[in-house]
């Protein structure tokens, strides 16, 4: 009986096994990239089954499957888009050749960086200066722009505040905080003394310094844009207080218990009289510089991705000094100024869903300058000399500035995106000029700049990307319109290395210090061409850049009623050069250093220049060496104290 059962089972199972063997399908093929190069380590499988294989070094794969009918073949690999293909499995051999396309990701994609140093995105190779970098850079004096002057492209101009970039004046560099233009970023100008910026670097989490070819989202800057992003919520609540012979300060930051909002304020007073009493100054101060400063802020997390931020600033300062006159032996030039400044910035960013983002910003600035200039004799009594009476005057200047901007962004496939928006800048300035003989000249300037812009980031592959933009502006003060195209390209050459190109046209209104005028003026214009090579690997960065900048329609000036006034747009010029930058945090343990070098060849005919000549603020060769050493000292087995030692050499 058992023998009969065994024969019966064999008679059933053997045909079934043979039938099953007949349905086995051999799936094979080869995987390549769009350039026909084999892709190693690709996972190939039948969807929702355990059948599959991995490609070898030649990109080939093969595996058997007992699945039948319509099935889906899936291919996945890091850095590539998932591939799916429908198969009909009926037994026998099935050959499938697969081409995988790159997945464009932030970690692998090339970065468009020609003309730009960036410190706002740690993932990007252009990341450079953070707040701690700024305050620990010797010679920077804790000033944002002081640290940026150690980078290639920025000039060292000792007696003038501002950023002088690639042959441009300080007025050709504009500063933006959270997207909106900042007026009076520096303390008011003083003859022979470089002023510093009003804002602490610790209120910023990101710094983008564009020395040429910057984004179409920003305008009214012929040479450069400094784009600053304020911090979001602090990590914890804190308070501070300080007292010294030069002044006192204190402040606090309070983080709410749910960590979704914060608020804070600070105040400081500084008087340099004790320091100037010990350290002899070139100027003879009757009133040493003194400053009252204060700020306040709040930050509210409006959603998982949204943030509402406010920052307000106040300062009041004054000084009064004399210097020996270079015009008349035995006489002195006196200069006195008192300044009051308010700045307020409100910004809101939010994700709107379905790939949309929004950023809104509005800022307001009030600035009051009271200036007195005159000559004095050896007894420091006011005098009027017949040929130099123009040195005796008083100026009261009041400025009100309003800026608002909105930007909408739509994320496309991969990292590609399009953004567009509008901007409005309004300026109301009033001045009262009193001459040596008490003649009074009064005037006001109202300027309205309305702008629209659009820009697209186009990532073709991880190795090739482009940024194309267009900006349009109308300026009421000259009643002119402009259209400014911008284009940048970047190509990845290998691990950590890339090449970038940038082109752009940039317009700027005539400086208001030379207005009003009866002449019909136009925008000043600069055309930028930038080529860059950069390699950044293992905490080492090398960067080389060449540039050419052509100026057209620069303002020429003359003197009308003792005032330097714009008379036409017949000025011109150019600037060209090459720059190198090297930063190394790896070679020597605990040592961070960078070296920068700039060669600049520039000439321009503008203002009162008789012809095209090299301006006095432009140096042909500029070099910086910054060295920082972090020293660790064991306090006990579980704690370390970090000490920062620094040294700098400016050549």
C-alpha cells in the first residue's frame, strides 16, 4: 500500500516541478549612466518580491525569478533617480538595459559661487565666515566689514568707512539685512577717521559677500552686495553685563518655555575720553567720541517652517576735534558732529505648501546729522580767512528711509527653483546749509525706486547648474527705467572642485550727496564678467578668480554754491584683476589660517577727475595673512577650556 502511495505522489509532484522549472525566467542586463559609463552597486529587483541582484564593476546583473505575468523591475542606487520598468515574464531569458539619471541633491550638486563668499549654508563649498570668525579676526575690531576686508577683492582704505570692492567706491557696495536694504550701515563719516558699522556680528547667522555678479534679487549696487541674515531663536535664555573705564553695557535674551518664541534687549554706553587721555591722538579732541546704543528684538516661530522676526536699533553719538590746517600754517580745522539714528526691521518667512515659499520684509531708518566745520586760530578762536571762507559752515541733515520687499519661490524638480518678487525703496532727505556769512540754503530730496525681479536656479545635473535672472527698476528722482540681466554657470570638475562663470549688468542712482541738480541724469552702469576656479576638500579651500568690470555713465561733479553737485553722466572707467585665496584648517592641528591676494588694475573718470586715472582708494596689490590658533587646556578630567590665540599680518 505504501509503495502505491509513493508512486502516486511522484506521479503528481514530478510534473509540477517540471512545469515550475519551465516558468523560471532569467533576467539580465547592464546599467549605465547617461554618458554610457557603467554604474556599480545598483540594486536590481522585481517589485514586491525577493528576486534580484546587484550590478558588478562593469554594470552587469543577472538573476532568476519564478514570478510570472506583468511585473515591475526596480533599479535603485545612491545619487541616482529610482528606475522602474514593466516586464512580461513568460519564462526564458529577458534582457533589460537600464540608463540611470542622476538625482540632484544639495550634498552632491555644484554650487554657483563666482564672485561670492558665503557663510549661510554649511553644506556649500563657499561657506566661509561665521560670527566667531569675524570677532576673532585680528585687525577687524569685531566689525563685520573689518573681517571682510581680509578677503580678496576688498580694499584696505584706512581713513574711509565702507567696503571698497574691485576699484569701486564705498557707495557702490550696498548692505541688506533679511532681504531689505540698510541705509546708514556705518556711523556718520568723519574726516580722516574710518567709521565702523553699527551692528554686532553676533546678531547674524549668515553672511554672503558678493564681490561681483550677485543675484537679481538685489540691486542699486555697482560693485558689491553684502547680504546678512539675522539669527532665529537663541539656543537658551541668557543675560550679560559689562563695566569698564570706557563705559558699561548690559542685555538679556529670553527664550519661552515652549521654545517657539524669544525676546530681548540691550543697552551700552561708551566714552573714549579716558583712552584718549592716555593715548595721544592725531586729532585734538575737545569732545571725545561717546556713544549711547540700544537694541530690542523678538522672534516668533509661526509654524514648523515659518519665522517672524523684529530687530530695532538706536544710537546717539557726538565728537568735536581740531587738526592742523594744511591750507594755512598756524591755523586749525575744526569738525564737530552729533548723530541720532534709528533702525527697525520686520521680516516674515513661511512655507505655503506644494513647493511654495514666501519671504516678506520691511525696514525703516531715521538719521539726523548736525555738523559744524570752521577754522580756528592758535588760541582756538573761530576765524574766517578770506580765501578759505568755504571751510566755515553748518549742516543739518535729516533722512527718512523706507524699504519693503516680497519674494515668492516655487521649488521645481530636484534643486531647481524659480523665484520672483518686487521691492520698493523710498528716501526723504532734508538739509539745511548755513554758510560762513549766515546765508542759508535749504532743500529736500525725494527718491522712489520701484523694482521687479525674477530668477531661476536650473540644475541640469549634479555637475552642471545655471542661475538666470532679470531685474527691472524705475527711479523717480531721475525718471528713468532700466533692465538688468544676470547669468551664472557652474560646472563640477571633480570631488570638491568646480569652475564658475558670471555675467551681469548693474545699475545705481547718482549718489544723493551730489543732488539736487538741474541737470538731466541717468543711472550709473557697471557690467561684470567673472571666472572662478575653486577646490574645497577636507577643511582646505583654494580659490582663484579673474574679473573684468566696465563702467559707463558715471557721475561727473562741479561746485555750485560751495556744494559739490552732479553736472552730467559722462564719466567712465574699468577694473580688471586676478585674486587668490587659500584657507587651511587641516595641515597644522588647532591652527586655522588663510591667505588672500588681489591684483587690481583700474582707472576711472568721475566726480571732479580731469581724466581717467587710478583713484586714490585703489591699490594694485593687496594681501592678507590671518592666523588663528585654538589652544586647549585641561582644567580637570571632564572639562576643557578653549582659549583662542590669534595673530594677523596685513601686507
